[in-house]
């Protein structure tokens, strides 16, 4: 199991398979972001740059949705939301 510290919770426990998948998604998001930045800084014809940025944005959105989906499968989002809600209500409920 992998423990991920989170500011809204003391700790979130994620099994290794989900942690590896999430790490892969985060690296993919970072790579797409860097590629988008380099396209913006390039000397490409604006029409072509816009097409490339549009395609990269779609890929970035897909990678983000995959990451969210894996967080839900790992039950991290539901867990984090429960902890946040319970903390806001004045304590953990059992």
C-alpha cells in the first residue's frame, strides 16, 4: 500500500497498482503541458499552432479525466470528500 499525504486528510491509503497508474497519468499531464508551452513559444504559423494546441488540449483533458477516474476507482475522492465534510462538520463520524 502507498500512503499519500493530503492537506484535507491525515493520510490517504492507495494500493500500489492505483498509485502507479496515477503517477503515469500525472507524468502524461506534465508532458502534454510542456509540449503545449513549447508550441506556444515556437515560430509555427498561428493557424497550425492553434490546431496543435487544440489537439493537445483534448489529450490533456483525456489524461485528466483518466486520472479522476482512477482516483474514483481507488476510492480516494470519495474518502477525501468524506474526511473533508466530516472535518467541516466538527469531527469524524463513525
